[in-house]
């Protein structure tokens, strides 16, 4: 059965971040009380006129840039006509004939192999109401009506579910870092429809479309399941119909929703209430000015300052830490130590208190000082654990905190020597192990010294003195 070749294409909708909606001045926010961010345009009142929000075109241009698309210079909007309760105007304003971007790609890597996933077009459109069904009533929330979306359509060039998932992860990362969208599938700011067909020849088979899959993981499951179903149908002598299905993650199956409508059913025509739009070089340049560094550029930069791939990925997965670290690069310090701190004690603190780093009092200057003290061993990792709350919550300087926590830097040689002599006397086995070349014994003995002094001696100095004593 497995000599069928599967082909997939994805259509992704993301909600664009902006102050106001696509054609009205209502706020574009998420999570407000139902029907509170609404005006007559969003409600589709007759006689009202849409006004195009320039900010959204700027976001569209940024999306073109990060997805490597050609930017359409002269565009218009189209009406897509259909009747449904979530759409009281009976049409959606979209870009059917002149999408803002065409001919782009996203590069993915699966099992070490790089591949460009072609993007045929990206277009701007308005979102519909959100409907909720309660028994036999349906409720509508117009907060979402008119929220700007970008739809990103791939070529039918995805060969398996792994590639589909890698594409979605990469797309989410790009649009999130470019500040175009939050891309939260669980909140609906990123939604995915997956098209799939199978064939034994070059000619693509008839596709089905799986609508509105709720997570990237489920996209993978749904595609695998749908390929299996299509193979079974064809093997049993059946035919695949062009249809819309949904994925039920409880039973792990795709389920028929309806036989697919075709483009003609929508009777697209040019939206007469919005003028043609001509995009100039200046406007494009200006829109791209605010584009921050993208993840692949960050990866390159971080590699140059010596971070490991694991550290890099962890940092990029945490946007606020990433942005903080990026700022730290303006200072001269040990960046590897910095990242270790950020990903360990600092992250633990932030998670425990449910904070982001910008909510804390950890200035770059303070962090740089902590790193210097760690390097000179005037502070131990254990000291950091004791100090972390105060470092994050107070304006006290590191010197003040060291005093307060009685972190002394005892350098009195005779005191240290006394302790070392005692430790050597009490641990003859470890001393022997050390003399026989077991490096771990030194660590153990050093641990004993720190324990005896309750961590109050300068570790570098104590360690040097211990080695000297052992080598006598
Ligand atoms: P529609 O206008 O019905 O949405 P599109 O031509 O825009 O159709 O294609 C929608 C998506 O389906 C695209 O991502 C495209 O790559 C994908 N697609 C089209 N034909 C096939 C096929 N035969 N097999 C798999 N995917 C396909
Ligand atoms: Mg389409």
C-alpha cells in the first residue's frame, strides 16, 4: 500500500498585531469581555464604509520580507460572498486577485536535510465573528469581526507530516519574532488548514482539506491519519472526493464535514469601497525599518559569542530572555556564564514568581558585576542561590548584598591553612586517591574545605592552597 506518494499544502491564518482592526477603529485585542470591542463597521451596518488601516499593510510588507515573498506594488481588495451567521455583511473582504505577497519560501530542516517550502501567496483579509454553540442556540462575539489576518498558502510541496510540522514551527517562530503575530494556536491567533492528496504518479491526486486543526502536533497526527484513510479508500477501489474534513483528536480520525465549495461559489469581485493601493519604495523601506533580528540571524550571532546550540535554542524559545540577552551583548562580559545564569537560577526565579525578566531589578550592570565575581570566584554558585531573590527584587548593589549575606572573601592564609590541615588529616583515603591521580578526590576535598568554612573563603585561593599542600 505504501507506494502512494503523499503531497500536502498548508493554509495558515495568523491574526496580525495592530492597535485597531483592519477596516475600523475598534481595538484589536484578545480576551476582552464579549462584544465590547465593536462598532458599526464590525457589525456590518448598512451604509457604513470601511477605511483601510495602513499599519496592517506595513505588517503585510514585513511578512513578505520574512517569508521571502515578492511584494505586490499595486493591489486591491476583493469581496468573497457567502452567507453565514458569523458574517453579517454576507461577504468577507480579502485579497483574491492581488495578494500582497507571492513566490516566497520558508526554509526548514528535517533530519539534517534542508528544504525550501514554497509559498505561493500571502494575503490580507478580515476575520469573522467567533461563534459559540450552546445546545440549540448559537452565540456570536463580534470582538473578532474585522480583526486583521494574513493567510499564508504553501505550494503543494510538502512530502510528509514531519515537514508539515517543521514548517509550522518555523513559520510561527518567524512571524512571532518579527512582531507580526502572537501565533498562539490555543488562542486562535494561528490556525491551520491542511490539504493532502496521494498519487502513484507525478500527477497529483484529488485532495481533501482538514480544517482548523488545533495544534501543530495534531496537524502531524491528522495528516498521517488522512493519508492512511485515502490509501484504504483507493485500495478498496473507491475514489477520493474533494471534501472538507475535520480532525477529532479524541478518536484520532478525520471526519467528513462537507463536500468542498469551489472558488466560483464565492462570486469574487473587486471591493468597491476601498481604493486601489499603490505601495512605494519609501513605504516599503519605512515599514521594514522596525523589523527586529530574526531567529536565524540570532542563531548566527549567538554562535559567534560562543553559545552552544542547546543554549541558543533555549534562549530563542524564550522571547523575553532572548531580548534581554540581546541587550546584554552591548556590554563586555562572559556571555556563556551569562546564559548559564539566565537559563538556570534566573529562569527558576522567574518561573517560581511567574515574572518576566523586565519585571525585575536585574540591571545589566548588576548582572555584569555578578559574572565578574563568579569568574574571580569571589562568589560561588551557592552564593547566587542565596542572593537571587535580593538581586532580582532590590536596588541594593552587589557589594551591599555581599555584606548583608555575610559573604566574606576570607583570604587570611593561616585561617585557610588551618582548615586545610584538618581536612587532610580527616580524609586520608581521598588524599591517597588524589596522589594516585584521581581528580575527583580533589573536588571532594575542596568540598570539605568549603563545608568547614561555610563557604566563606575565596574558593580560588583555597583551592590553590589545597593543591600546594597535597603536592608537598
Ligand atoms: P483553494 O482555492 O480551494 O483554497 P488553493 O489552490 O488555494 O485552493 O490551494 C489550497 C492549498 O491546497 C494550497 O496550500 C495548495 O498547495 C494545496 N493543494 C492544492 N492542490 C493539492 C493537491 N492535489 N494535493 C495536496 N495539496 C494541494
Ligand atoms: Mg485557498
